[in-house]
C-alpha cells in the first residue's frame, strides 16, 4: 500500500490569520469536556490545545467545531467528539518516540493530535476522496510526520510494521488479526468493537503471543469496512 498523494485534490482549508477566534471555545473544550471527565495526560491536553479543530471540519460546521459531539465530514463519516479523541489517545500512553498506525484517517484531526505525541504517524483511509483531502490538509498545516495511505485499513501496513501503537477510529465486529500481528511487543492498540448499536472501546497490550485486554467505556463509531471488518455497513 503506497502513500496517498493527489495534486488534484480540493483546495486545503486556510489556516486562520491574526487573532485566534476559536481560542475561547478551545479552552472551554479542554476544561469542560476533557479535564472534568478525567483526561489528565498533560501531553494529550497540550496536543488538543495546539490543534485547531476548526481546520478539520467542513466550513458549514466550523461554528460547531468544539461541540461535545461528532460532526459529519462527508462520505457518511464523522469527526469524533473531542472527548473520545482525547480518551483514545491517552490510552496509548505515548511518550514521543513511537511509530503509530491510525486506521480511519477521516478528516485528519486524530492524526494531527497523534503527530504531536509520536515520532511518526501512518494513517490509512479507505475512501480516496477523504484520503486525498486529509493528506493535503495535513501537509498544508505542517504535519510533516504524518503519512496518509489509501486502502483497506483492516490489513494494516505490514511492510512498515511493527508499530508501537495502533488506534482504530471505526468499529469492527472483532479485532482484525493483521493488526494484532503488526503490534510491537508491549505495544498498545485502542479500538471500538461491537455492532451498529452497541460497542465497547477496548485497549489491548501485547505480551508475546498473548494480549492483555481491558474495556475502557461504551462508545459509538461508524463501521470499519474491510476484509477483517464489515463487508458492508451493519444493519441498524
């Protein structure tokens, strides 16, 4: 699977100039949505404060960028609510030296957060238009350590494995086996598992050929489509 680049992609969102008009909303998000709900990892909070979420949502939803809710980004996909982005990132316990694999690039927001906390981020998106737009956006905003690929995320990137951490931003009926094998020793993977209505956010840590698994919380994500995911969206 090769890195995705498309010179004919749509124009990137322009970063705001001058005064940050969303600074207050971002600060309120950190306090009310993250800190008060138990997110205490200083690295995660710093990353969430640094990344301008408004740059990653469609223009018609920019005024809602910091709401405590997912927002549509096109192609039937969403940008996850700020809390779930922070909670999943915190569960990986990143220190800054990791190689991270993200499944489900979407608009690129989660990849941008990870880029502040890891050495390098590889992100896979199955929808070419989203992959193209995210690659352009991330490059335009200066996230040089993020590399977007287009393909079946359930297969991972075996040619670039192993990964110290894997984050899956879509729900599968079971943990995709290729992602297990691509996780490094003592590496962590965070992903939602379940059907269309009932899902749990799991954290797996590899110890040799076994995986210590714990449940973090209930959640709800769009389905993970692919060979080791759903063949088509599950019925609701």
